[in-house]
C-alpha cells in the first residue's frame, strides 16, 4: 500500500471535504498520511520550512491562488499529468488564476468571496427600529455603505452584543483593508508594482478599521487575536449583529447545532465605499503536488479526487462556490424552490463581479504580512491612519523593488 503525505489547510470551512479521503483510500488502495492540518498562515510556514529543509515530507498540499506564486519553485506542473482531465469544465477565472507563468501548478478547489451576514431578528425588531430612528433620524436598514455600517454597528453595540466583527489579524485583516481601500477608489500597487495605498483612500480605509475597533468600539477588545474562525463562531453564538464571512462557512450558520441564530440571519452584499464601489477580496483555494513528491502518482490521484465534480458538489451543498461548471450548475438547480438559497446564489454571483484579486508574485505573502501588522497598530491607536499607510508602504519598497509580477 503506497502512502501519500498530505499537508492540508484546516478549520471548520475546510475539514468536511476530508471525509472524502476514506472512500479514496478504499477505492484506490492508497493510504493518506495527513502530516499537517493547519490554518493557512501556519500551513504556509510549515510548507516553507519543509521545502527549505531540503527533505520535504509532502506529496500533496493545500495552497491558494494568492500563495502559490511564493511556492511555485516547489510545485509540479500539472498540464501533462492532467492531460486526460476535462479542464474545460473548470470555470475560466479559477483556471486562469491556477496558472503561474503559463503553467498549471494547482487545481482550484473553490472560489472565495465574502458576503455580509446580519442578524435579521435585530434589524426587523420594531423596538430596535424605533430606537435607531430616534437616534439617527432615519430608518434602520441593512447598511449599504461602510459609513452606514459604522453607524449601525455603533447602535447595536451593547454589553451583550458587538455591532460588527472583522478578522483582526493575518490575511483576514489585510483583506478587509483591501476591500475598504478599493471601495474608496484606491489600489494596493500601481502598474510598476509600487505601493499605491499610501493615499487618501488608504488613509480612509485604515481610519475605518480604527473607527470600528477603537473609536466606536463595536468590536471586542481581543479582536487583534481573532482570525476568521473566531469571528464566525462569535456571530453564530449570538454575540454580534453583523459579520463578513466566506461561503465555506455557510453550513455552520445554517446548522442549529453550530449556530443559535441559524433561523435569524440574513445575507447582503458588502457595503460600498465613498467612491460608490463595492469590492470583495477574493481568490481560490487549491491543491498542488510537490515537485519532490515521492508518491507522485498517488498525489495526482488524490488531487483529482478532491477536486472532482462529486467533491466540489459536496462542498457546494455546504455553501462553497465550486470551480467546476457542472457542480455549479447542479447545485443551482438543487436550490430551485428554496427562496433563501436562490437569493444566496444571486448574491454570490453579484459578489463575483466585485472580486478584487491582488497581483500575484513570489513575495506577496511578505507584503500581506507587512500591511496587516501595520494596520493592527492603527486599529489600536498606536499609529495614526496616515502613519500606518506611510510606514507600511515604505516597508514594502525593498520587497517589491526586487520583484516581477508573475504572469498568469
């Protein structure tokens, strides 16, 4: 029996797919040894340490279209290995993002794009509506802009409830800033890959994070230690009025066993910024095979299994956006007659039109780290928004000066 060593992203959004590993083992005779199952930031560190050690114990790994360029030197091109694979079934954008320098180095697992989740029972409560109108001078509604969100979140914040939650660290904090930045008419980099967020739009975006966390205090004090899973769990436990979350978490929101608000939440697009733009930080989770894989055939077989139509359909039924057209078509057909599900898929389709994807280059993860660590200081009022964006941009210069954007 051959062994496949797999390093996988872990967490409530990702773990259900791995139930497919048992049937894979029984069907193929391979045995899968999961050498790591970690949140993405920790997984990336583990993968790097393994490959840089010169003796990596990994055959297959979870990655992401934004992280794979930093790992490209260690990944096996899949074009010839998947020559018989019906790649035409992969949606064009995920397939494009999965190529680095023209080579297919990963197979997309799902498309990630966030929606606003809100407590429908709070927004529809006549007492809450009356109290808000007395305070704000306008009717209570689901926020259409980030400024409205800050005001509504402040209204709902009370000892037992946080008005709005967003990840306070790592890629989640960076992603929220990126959404705010683009919604204000800004961008991360210019065409020459020079930092472009040290601008009025960047200052507004960083200032909004500080306003939510420090000025209005609509978030918990411990937010800088929270990532995606913690904010999702807090909302599902009834401790927040609003949160932005990914499709992969949807099954947790709808399950009464994991959400006390399973029948009391609604979905909406992310708010627009001062420029009128809606922006949703996005990309694709994916699987790749290590160029140094000892069990190459087994790793390719497992990659095929975990990104098959059946696997993607299973994830789609739990909420994810599949990358295979057939799986997407089937799950949309299954939602017919369910008004909530149909509305969710319409919102996700609209959100895909607002997707923002940062440029892909080998040092991107280092840039993301510089930005979110600077933003934490702004959130905690250690730096002003202007100081935070300026310091982050300056710190990025030696990183990006040596980089060339990786072409799709």
